[in-house]
């Protein structure tokens, strides 16, 4: 399988980023960790996984310059993350890996294991990490948890758009972004049965992914992370401080 990848590294015009301000850099992906920028860590992980075409979606001159220095393909951003991914999907097609520039713990071994664990029939695969694994790796981290019958989960900013049908998922993502201030429209798309099962605590994450996939007319699959560090990105200065205290990630694969 020949893979391409896009790293989302855009910024909202006029919005101050607390990580960038704390680190004294023009954009948070330019903050340094072990002598390298956050973006450099992500590009290196993708390159180490054998991904030949690595693109960076950016709209800040300093980030664009760093992307070019790292040998990445430069792509423009759009009005939101989903539209930026849509531009990358139009450029590269499937299969396309999607991640973010503030994901410096990303490891080549995790990427290889993620792709290998994604079911062959899946149009879209998503990596998430169980809370117990995340807290075992970094007890002090603060994440946003999704609660399901089989535990609490956090996203890992890692997606595989495996087939051309993944375009349906991107289109739905764009609609969710458009409706973010009208949550009843998002809920209506999920269906009453799915929302009722979730509210009662009877819905596992795997079941939720399958139902969501049917709603979007795609086959969607969950790939659990076995290393909880996969869920730790840099949203706040405290996240970067935590990462700097952590020992290096293990070389074990991330997917089971």
C-alpha cells in the first residue's frame, strides 16, 4: 500500500495560542522538544514509517518555511480542518493518513501498526486510546474523554482515509463543522436509537463507530492504541511540560 499523509498545522487568524505565547514562537508547532520543532517530530515519524508523500497544511509563513525546510509538500488551509483535509484528499486521493502538527510523540512504529490493524474493508479508520492506558502512560495528563459501555476513550489525532468512499466521511465532517452552533442538527443525523443507547450507557465504542459509519455511508473502524502516549498532544503549555518530563515512548506497536 502506497500511503500519503497530511499534517494539519493551520491557525485561526487573530487567535492567540497559549503554547506559542509561552514558548515565544510564532506558532505552537514551532515550539521545541529535544532540540526539534514539534512539526519536525511529526514529519520524522511519518518519514520513518515509509510514507513518501508528506504534506503540511499551513497558513502561517513561519510554519510554511519550516515545512519546506523539512522537505514536506506545502498545502494551503481552508475554512476549517475538514475542508483542509478535503483539499489534501483531492490532491492525493486514498489511502491518506491525517494527523496534526502538535502530535510530537507520534512514532513510526505506531503508524505502521495502525495501518496494519485497520480492517481491509474499512473506508475510514480512527485511532483512540482507552483512559486506563493513557493514565498509565501519563497520569497527570488532562484529556477530553468519550464515555462508552466499554470504557472512556480519547482521540489520538490519527485517521486513515483508506478508500475513495472516505470522501463521504469528509463531507459529513464539513457539515458537522458548519452545524457546530446547531447541535440538534448533528444529533438528528446520528439518530434517536443511537443517542438513546449512548445516554443509557449501553453503546460500546465499536458499535458507535459502526453505526456512525452506516449513517455516513462508509465502513468505519476503531483501532485501539496500546500505548497511551498516542493520545497526548499539545493543546496547552502544561501538555508540553508534561511531554518533556516523560521518558521516550516504547518501540512497541500501537494497535491491537
